[in-house]
C-alpha cells in the first residue's frame, strides 16, 4: 500500500513560483474578484508565494540559499512581468508581504546573468516604475517600503540618473517636508542618495539644471522646520565639495543671493546650523576671485559679520583648533575688505 499522500509537496521551481506569483497577484484585481473570500484566498496565496521566494533567495536559517535558483528566480520574474505587479500591488499587500518583498528586492537587483543584472535591465525598460516609487511618498502606508526599494535602485547609476532627470525628482522638495516625521526623514535619505551616490551624474544634472535646482533648494535652506534647514545645509556642503562639482561650487559662490542665505543662517538660533553655515560662508569669503558684488556685501555688513563670527565656536570635538584658524582667516579677510576705499555700494 502506498502512503505517498503523506509526503510533503515538492518545492516549486523558480519558474513555477514566478508563474504562481503572477497568477495570485493578478487575482487581487478587485474587478475580477467577485467574492470577499476569493480575495482573501488570493491574498493568502500572494503572501505565501512571497515568503517562499524569500526563503529561496536568502534561506531559512537552516538551509542556505541556492545561488543558481536565485539567478533563475530573477530571470523568471522578469520574463513573467512579475516585477511590475509587485510594485503596483504594493498598496494593497499586507505589512508582512511588503516587508518580505523589500527584503527580496535588494537580492534580486544583484542577480547577474552573463554580466547583466536582469532585474536592473527590467527597470531600465520600465522606468515609469521608478516614478511610481517616488510618488508613493504621498502614501504613508507604503512610503517607507517604496523608499527602501527606491534606494536600492539608486545604487545603479543609470536608474539614479533617470530619477534626477525625471519631473518626479521635484517632488522631493515637497516630500522632505511632509508632516509625518518618519516619511519625511525617509524621503530625505533618498534625496541625499540621489545627490551623493554618483558624483558624475550629479555634476551633469546640476550643470544643466543649475538655476531651477538651487532656486528650489533655497526653500529648504530657509524652511521654518529646523530639521529641514539643518539636514539640507549639511547635504549642500557634501555635494558641493565633491571634486566633480568644483565648477558648480565656483558658480555658487559668485552669486549674492546665495551669500545672503548663508549670512542669514549664520544668525540662526541653532549653534549647529551656524557652524554648518560658516563652512559654506567661508568659501565665499576665501574665494580669491570674488566678484565686486560679493565684496560690497561683505564690506557693508562687516560689523555684524565680525560680531557673529567672534561669538561663534566649534564647541565640543577635535576640530576646535582648525575651526579657530579658519575663523581668524575669514575675520581678517572681512576686515581687509571693510578698509578698501573703492567698495561703496
């Protein structure tokens, strides 16, 4: 007598699992689901399939993942267009399914077949999915999941470049100031990655969108929100001081309205913001090729500036000596400018 019906079911192959995931995700379409129970069953299938994929990709703590299966899984979800379904169905998936999907996403993007990352290639052929990720910051239920998946995409130069050039990039200036702190912080993390991960792409972007970008960026530097002001000021230092952006920096420090913003931030009630502003302000002052307009502003406001700088200290930390040396140099330069007879406004 055979007792084969007691045997555990055979694990799905990557091809079978990709097909099963596609079918269960498509069954979530409310237009085709007539009954609540049918929808619930479809959701259970989706969650089970995503969990199965997670185990296949990263193991279960006892069994190590099979690298060949991971590669095959990446190939099959691209062939079956499952990636687009994953992303578009995120809003209706349960929290556990989303968490597992985010975990799988970083692994799938790294799977390499003959020097080609097929999931990256899929995203390059479906760039609208990147815009979908960005727009999802407006949905706090899935904002953090989409943010995490988007940052994985941003690690790829071609995908980061697309987002920088996309109209959806402008939405970050809104999203980093959303009232939900977790969502706004996550949006700022993504915004920072876009401006710091790929220096050459950022340099190219800033060169071609200089005026629009810095006009919008100024709204962050002058925000009423302390966290926004502090984070955006620190980020500005990071990407302006990147060697590929030296030409951007040279342009930036010749413009009077940027100098005025830094002078205003030197008066901020936060000591941290004052110090961060000083590190950018000093570049305006130390520039040996300062335009006359910059010299006039510095000379005209020298008394207030000297008073602010003399009261400014680095506080705790190991940079006190360097900070004081730089401050002394800047003070001397402002004093020199104030004595020049030909800088009447």
